[in-house]
C-alpha cells in the first residue's frame, strides 16, 4: 500500500464493515486479506453505516472505514446533464465504489452522500450482466470512476483489472476511468486495451495545493499520464472542472502548456474542458460541511445549476480552448456545454 502511505492519514480503513450475506464472496475476501489488522464488523445492510441524518461526512472523511456490500439495483445509470458524453451515444455510468480516497473541497460527493466512509460493491458480475443487457440493444459509453477515484483504489480492489478483462473483446463498449491519482504502478501489469480511456484531471499546482487534498501533485500526474501512454493506453486530458481564481489565465495557461510539454498528441484520445458547475442542492449541503472559498463563492443559479455566470464561464472556457488548440486539433477538444 505504498501509494497510500505517501500522503495518507494514518487512520484510514482501521475498520471494515461487511454485509453478512457477502462474507464468503471472493472479492470480499481478497480485500479483507489486505488489511490484516483491521477490525471487522458484520452488518445487515451497508446503509446502516452509510446513510442516515446523524452522520457527519467531514468527520468520517478524516478516518474513513471501508464498507463491503452487495449492489442490488441500479447497476448502471444514464449520465447526468452536468456530465460530458464526449460525443458518445448511450452514455452511462456505474458506481462500483461510492466515495473517494481523495478529499477535494469542490467535490460533489460531499453534497451527495451523508457519510465519508467508502462503500465497495463486491458483486462485479451483476454489474457486468447489466452492461451485457445494455450492449445487446446498442453501443455503450460507460464511466466507471465517477463517484470515486478507481485508480487510487486499485491496490485495494483490483477492479480496473477486472473491468479491462471484461471489456477487452467488446467492440461496442467504451469505458472511461477518470482519475487524479498517480498510482500507475497498479496497472503496469495489465495489457493495454483499446476500449478503455484513462481521463486525467490535470489541475494546476496552485489549485491542487489549495483545494485537492491527498491527490497526486501536478508533475506526478503528468508523469503518470506519460507512463500510461507509453504502456499503450488511451488517455484524455481534462481541464475540467476549472476553478475560478484571480490569476486564472496565468495559472491555467501554465498548466496547459506544461501538460503538453512531453506528452505527444498522438497518444491523446481527447481533451476535455469545462468550468466548475454543481447542482444547487448539493452545494447547499456542501456549505454546511465545509467553509471554503470554493463553497462560499457567490455562484449564479442557472436552472438549478450553480456556475460562475455566463460571462465568466465563457471567458474561462474560451481561454482554455484557445490555449489547448495550440497543441491539439479542434476535433479532439470537448467543451462542456458546447455539444
Ligand atoms: S478526486 Fe474526484 S471524486 Fe475524488 S474527492 Fe476529488 S473530485 Fe471527488
């Protein structure tokens, strides 16, 4: 677990809650074997320790427990309107894992979940069956790392390896794995697969410093992207969500220039650009959880979605797009809201 030691709180995963019904599940045993010193507590249902009004997301986030559970419904969801589909039809996402090892101050998970604990659904085969069913009807674009950072969790779950093997021979399936992790070592031994794309959010160093706790630093992320390309994987560079700051042009201009410094365009499947946006409801909860310049910003409410406002959004996106176009063709650039 070296990647966890690098920048971790020592008290992560000292407790593992397991739904009684899955105690003998293969993946459940694989995961618990990795934490020989953890206290195991058997529970009836994951919601007993994940849901409920008295939970405190911020407090639990400081020393999260793992919850191993069985997913029983909603195996795949239709993509939400605040998410990019990158021109793909039939855009879905799935939550194999709920909650994230990292702790970004702008993360919508703070508004979505009451608990800071991390739920891992171990019954992969049921999720695969739901994807099989969808694939019988049409092609599928599936995001598997939305409500978590799956690469950061790979040493614990081995889920990426299983998703890759599942997807390898399915021509009408494309999978996106979004990440801010540098845990590239965990995928070094997996043979690259053409229908998987790793999408790295490349936040500028000052944004990482201020708002993203425990994530990989900018240079480390850049190295991870480069390594991923060398291993033969498709990558997407994401300047999304861009967080407003006074020196926006300087900060993001530098990040974009450095991102393309030693990553050859030919390896890049696409570039995603978008400003921070979030549902009004989530932000209301986030403000109670955490007082931060990102939660206290005077956002504009556009049809229930908080954003910086049309003028600022356009200025930020326009600037980023022009900068990115210095390095890559327009056809590979996806701007949120332009599709
Ligand atoms: S890496 Fe993504 S999912 Fe994880 S805390 Fe940050 S914004 Fe949330």
